[in-house]
C-alpha cells in the first residue's frame, strides 16, 4: 500500500485542472460487494457547495462505473502521473463490462481511508468522496449548442456531488 499524507483539498489545484483538461483523471468506485471499476473523466468541478468541499463528477448512466457509484454512494478521483498515460487512454476507451482494467495493466489499488472505494496506488494524489447530492442533466435546461455537441444521441449525464472527505498525496 502506498504511503500518502493528508493535504488540503486545494492541493496542487491548478495542476489537477490542467491534467483533467489534458489527459483526464481516473474516477474509481467500488460496489458494496467489493467489485471495483475505473474510468477516465475529462469533466469535473471542485469547489465549495453547502459549506462543504465538493468534487462534482459527470457520469452517463450507460457507463459501467455509474452503477458502482449508485450502489455505494462513494467514489475516488485519482490524479494520474504522466507514466499512466496509456492506462488513462485505455480506461477512456474500454468498458469494465468487457475487461478488468486494473488486471490488464497490473495496476495496484488500496482501499480508501475514508471511503470503501479503491484508490490507485500509482497516482500521486487522490480525492476520497461521498455522494451528498446527485441530479440529472436535463436537455431543456441546456444551451442548444451543448446538446448538439455533446448529446446528439441523448444519454445525458448524472452529476454526482461528492463531499471531499480527504485528499491524500504521496510524500
């Protein structure tokens, strides 16, 4: 298990946003049964809502990870190092329904400290989150250019607002 120390949720914020926009982050979740999955995300928001530090992630109901978050009400956001680029790309183009992504790349995981979802050992820092609110993106509330660009076939996202229970970084 990797040794990490707790850091503020604003830890290396600008770098996290750059990675989110460039290669993407790794969203992991575990069902209550212990089964885990990971997917690449390129959209997310960190801020303060309801007086809580929040990491909001958008997940389409068609994604395999969706059912994991729905089942457990928890997730982790893992910030990958450049060495994980192939893994991040793979996770963004393959479904956990067909392949165990962790096993395929021999990626070690550890349980979260504050959530039951796994964290990815090779990631320099991770956010551990518990869902405090979720809502569905509604087409009637979106600008038409967003619908045509991102939702031509429907399959709109659900936004999971995760209270950041802890951020842990490699020493």
